[in-house]
């Protein structure tokens, strides 16, 4: 039996997708509304999982489900699927879905991880963020991303995509989840990293950003190194994260630090406007 829910890494249990089978129990599609994205993007957003369906069944039922969305204008449907599932990806494109992103899942053995830089000699320091940092961190989050699937989709306004990342940071602060900050000794925040426990052995690095003025200066390496050392200090054995292949600089940074790719998924969007 397929699971009925799916939690979103980096969010609390309040952020859980509640799937239902379509067209009925045991159907080839699993569909769920994404209420937090509906609020932030300003229109209906739905997730569809076709990974457990047979090609012929998905081809038959996917258009029927999409027709149910056309009364909820405008509307965005999101499908994430294993990159190797070529036949199912072809079904999605036949039904009007378009490619937006390849996302890599990566992991690192923290036991073998050593410090790569000295933050102190670089004139910087690291600390945990709190509510007093909310405005500065939100500013970085809303201007620190350009290569993700939302910013690259012409049907989604940049302002709406920016709000999503700002809200991510504010939610992390409200839920008192760890936000590691790297700042200059004068207090100017360079960047932040959000991580949360998956289990006692593993930690998920869910979001990180560097202020635009510091991008390309090596600050990203420093932020990643600080995060890994903090996670190791807390006793975690492994760190996991996800990165968009659209952001080659971020992917190269992770690989250079020893992360190993464990999985790749393709994300496609379907959009129906006014």
C-alpha cells in the first residue's frame, strides 16, 4: 500500500502533503493540494505522484485529473519523478507538463569530515540565529535564489518565488529550528544555513543562502564548512541535502566537499492560467 502522506524536508509536521488516490482507491495517481504554496504564490498548487502507476493507466487518468484543476484558475501542478523513469516523463510531457529542474540528492559521512577553513582568521564568526535576525535573514533569503524551479518558470512571478524562501526562514525561526549564521566581526551577516534532524544519526541541510554582495567570494564554502562542523559537533554521523542541477556552482561546491550523489529526480510543471 502506498503512503498517504509525504513530509517536506525542512518543515515541521504542519507541512505534510495529504495525498489521495485518483480516480479512486488504488488508482495510478496520488494527488495532493499544497496549501502553503497556494498562500505564498497566490494561486492553487497541486502535487501529483505517478511513480507507482503503469504507463497506460497514467496516460488514461492524468488528463482526467488535470481537467478537474481547470476550474481552479490559475493553477500549478508539480510532478517529481525519478530521472530514469523516461516513459513516465514522456507521459507527463504529452499531457502538457514542461521541464523545470533536475534535483540531486546528496549525502556526506561526517565522521570523515575535517574543517576546511578557519572562520576566525577570515575575520568572520559563526553563531546560531534567533528572532532578532529575522529581518536580515529574510532579506538574504528573498534575494539569494535565482536558479530554482520557481524562479525559472515563466508562469511564476519572481516576487512570489522570493516570498516562498522568505517564509521558509521565518517558519524555521518560529519553530526554533537551527539556523547557523556566518557573519563578519562587525556583525554584518554573510549567509545562513538551515538544518534539522532527520533521526539521531542523520541531519538534513534544507536551505542555505549567501547575501548577494558576498556571492563569488568564497563565502559559500565558508558557510558550508561551518554547517558541517556544527552538525558534526552535535553528534550526527551523516548529512544529507538536495541541490538543483540548474545551480552548478552549488553542486560543484558540495561535490568538492565530499558529498556523494545518491539519487536524481526530474521536476516538471503544468500551468493553467486565466
